[in-house]
């Protein structure tokens, strides 16, 4: 099993050019499946596992095992996707005769409306960093850019100096699947970025460091650090729990849509490959529903 998983991950890395985060997730999911086979299903040693014995009932049992562990349906669906890809590779490689995961239906995803901040709460959050200090100027800049462009946090931390066009107010980001897109940002984000770049040299001493956003050591800031700092600003602003960097992305899309922006335009800005992913932002808040009702109903 170790060899099969290793070969599969090498295939994803070198032939499919899959991102390191996806590789890591696939590795964890497949190791979880092997652990289930060894300890709960076949109860045998890892070196004795015969993948030819795995059928669709085995895969269903594994998904039931994940459900008993209270994993979300989206996580279970991700595990199933990893197994489908893994066994598809093994079929092509001739290691197994059939793909047992193909016959297993994907669990239906729970439908959750995205958490969206009111514009006044966004403004309060963006006011929290102390922009008079270099690190505060950095935080003010990335908060402004997150909301101005609707970036994913991984896209934010991956931005290099050459990706910014301050005069045109454009940024090139590297999204999921190594897809690139150009996203605009506004005057407030431009001003915050210029203020940060003016003091960035106080932290960066390596001329080869190209990251726009760096930590106190002058190295590219990590997504974990951004989340930790973001949580601190949320607490300082006394905002509701559950607000995260991705909440600014949801708010970016919803505020644009509420102001009359075209859904397909928002799809392009967010980097969604499918319009159905963007359509979750078409929900109306309760206050909007009441406004529509009062305006339209003759007996309101």
C-alpha cells in the first residue's frame, strides 16, 4: 500500500501538477482509508492488504465509518473523491481490475448560507490595525485587499511584488488549480498598499524576497499567521463569532451583488469555475426580504 500511494502521489505531483495542499489532503485521506481497512474492516497488517478485495461495499462501509466520526458531508465527499482518483490510477496502472469507488454515490452536501458581514462591521474591522507601525500598516493593507478583491487567503499570501499594478489598481492572483486571474481593487486598498510598501523595507533585508506580505522576520507570511492576526482584530472589534478571512470574500461578493453587479462578473472576480458556485450569493437577507415585501405587497 505504501508503494501504491507513493506512486499515486508522484503521479499527481509530476504529471498532473496538483498543488501541494491537495497532495497533502489526498495523502491524509488515503492513510485514513488504509487505517480503516487494517483496524476495522479486514483487521490485518498493512503488508497483507490486497486492494483487489476492496469492493463498493468496502467503500460504503468506510464512508459510514467517517459519518460515525461526525465528519461533515463535504469532508466525506472529499474522501470519496480521493478514493475514486486513487483507484482510477490503479486501474490504469493494472494493479486492480475495477474502480470500486465509482459505484458509490457522493453524499449530498449540506446547504449553508455563507456568513456575510454588514458594511458597517467591515468598516469597523478595517479600522483595527495601527497603521502607524510597520506591521500594522501591513495588516491594514491585507485586510483592505481581502475585502476589495475578494481573495482567498492562500491567494493573498502568494502575491509577489511583480503581481501588483498599483497605478492601474490591479493584482494578479494564483487561484485553485494554478489558475491565474487579474482582479481590480479600489482606492482605499491602493492607499493602504502604498503605505505598507513604503515601510516594507524596514522588515525585508533579503533582496530576493518577492512576497508582498511578510512576517516580522521579513519572510513570506503564512496563511496560519494571517488567520491568527485576523482573529485578534475580530475580537478587538467585538464582532460576531465565526467571522474569518473567508467571510470577507463572502461579504465582497454579496455586497457587489446587492449593489446590482452581474453574477457572471462576480464569478470571474472570485475565480469560480462554475456559475453554480457563485449562485449561493443570490440569497436575500431577512431585512431585504422584508423590504421587498413591504414595497410590493398591497396589504403590507
